[in-house]
């Protein structure tokens, strides 16, 4: 497989300390930055594309990677959670803001 696109995104949960919500928003942010007219131009099916997503949060075990992968609109998707992102604590209230980072990579079989 040959990578032909990589997009990055950031998402957060301001009040609920919900890693899943922040990760989903980071993936959506990355997807909003891309449009791939290649499939229509080459009359290629979207399922030829392999999509690999890496999401960084402070508690990667809190993510349901399979659920995040099901939200991707095109291709055969996998999501991997890694340690990253940020937790920011409000010094006045103790409330924690969760920030997630995502990298979405798309791969196709090597072309002629």
C-alpha cells in the first residue's frame, strides 16, 4: 500500500472529560480538511482505500477504537489509540479539558 494523503485534526471536550468525544471531534476535524476527487477521476471504488487513524489522548485505554472506526465515511478503517494529546486543569474549578490529536492516513495499492 502507498500513502497518498495525511490529514491532522484536533478535538476537545471542554467540560465532560470525555476522551471518546474529543477523539471523535479530532477525527472529524481532520476529515473536514480533505476532499479526494481521485476516486471519481479514476472510477475507483472507495473500498480500495485503507484508512489508518492514530489518535493521541492522555488515557488511550478510554477509547473505543472500533466505534471510532465505524464513524469514518469511506474506505476500510482502523483506529489506533496512543498516549498523547493534553489534559488541561482549570486551577479555579479543578475541571479538566481533554484535548485529542488525530492523524488520518489514506492508502491505496501501489499504482502502475
